[in-house]
C-alpha cells in the first residue's frame, strides 16, 4: 500500500459509518438509530435508568420502540463526525456528552450541537478534551445550550483567546459552571 492510502481508507470508512440512514431512524426510532451510529463509531451510550455503558453493538438491548432513551454519550476516541450529527436531532433525554480525543470534532460540530433544539433543552454537562480541531469559535457557539450547567474544557490547543471566549460564554450562560484545564 502506498503511504497515506491506509489513512485515506479509514477516513472513507469513517465517513461511511457516519452516513445518516433516515429510513433506519424511522424504522427503529431515534434513540436506537443513534445508538447504532455511536457504537459503530466507537462511542459509548448509557440509557435512562441504567448505570451501565453500552459498548457492544451486538449487545444493544432490543425491546419496544422507544423503550431505551439515551441519557449520556461518551465519544472518547470515536470517529463521530459532522455528517452523523443528524442522528442527535431526535434525542430528547441526553443530559451528558463527553468528547475526548475525537479527531473529527471541529467547530462546525459544536455549532451543530448547540443548534440542536432537543439538546438545548436537555443537555446539562459537556466535556471537551483533547480535540485538536476545536477553536474559540466552536466554544463560543455553545452559547445556545441554555440548560448547560457544567462545561469542562481540557487540552484544547486551538483555543487562543481564552479570557474573551470564556467571558462571552459566561455572560450568555450565567448559570454555567466552567472548569478549565488549559495551557
């Protein structure tokens, strides 16, 4: 294989993993379809009323449509990317999202997250850690998450205007507890 072709292949495969299947969302409901997307991409989900993280795609619980509601998403080391974010639109119970070491997460993703009306209502905790493509613009975009109570930011070299960015965010979201671990 020529150098770089392996990376190109994985990029292509990840793009396939992130392709939104609207038929599937209709057939199995938004939470089940989003669970499949997230697990395919290497993320974990936790359902309402359960302490256990789902990580095995084949072990996803089956049951009546809409029985299992995603409450938390841990996307550490996953390949979730912008094109898959349509899966988030139908989720009404997500209170907690962790994005750590996500190489495809960039400002547009955070913007999309904060413009998702269900997440504006439900999301309370967000952690963004070691996502090298996130800049001030992406952090500022989070101001639409009106019910966000806790935001943890760590190891984000793309953030250049720390003081200004956090002041603006804090003004937009006065109830937000902001925890920073940045250089």
